[in-house]
C-alpha cells in the first residue's frame, strides 16, 4: 500500500467525509422532506466514504458540531459536488430551495459563478443518463 493509499484510507470517515455527509443531509432536507430515496442515496454515499450507519446517525443528530470542509483535491471536490447535485434530483423533483443551496455549495467549492448554472445542468443531464462522477467530470471539465 502506497503512502497516498494510506493517507486516503486515513481520511475516510474523517472530517471531509463527515462534512460531505452533513452537506448531503442539508440538501436532502432543503425541500422540507427527507424521502426514502434520499435516505438510501445518503447511506450509499456514507458507506462509500467509510462512514458506518451508526456514524451517519451521529452526524444527523450533531450536524452543528461539524464544520464545512472543502476538499483541496479538485477531483474529490467535484465528486462531492456531483453527489450534492445527485441528492438534489434523486427524488425526481428539484425544489427552489435545493437549487439555491446547490448554487451556494458551488460558490463555496470555488466554481466560477458565471458557469454554475451550466455546470449544474450538465451534471443533471449526466446523472439522468447514469453517468458516474468520473465520466461526468470529464464531460464538464471546461466548466470547473
């Protein structure tokens, strides 16, 4: 296992992952509902980030104790933003509050304000066609 692999494994379930899960919870709740399909996606993303269901519940109950951490790695930052857009649309309905929150995350993640709407629409289109985050990133590279 390389040093990079060790560092990545150490970071799983860490601050950035917890911050990401908190952001996803905020996105899922932005429209006033937290549907089963959103909960399922949240559990899947948490598992992918090394967060157990017990840790997920702790994050849900203690969101105020988790500060926003923006990944320094461009790829990880895009993957997190992709997940946020996915959470916004997973229930097949995009609420105005979800779109506002998504735009706010895009700004916090450092994406160009002039390209945010196009970036979100491009990611939505890729999600609709079942493209994963890596494929989507390649398709929207000029926007990020």
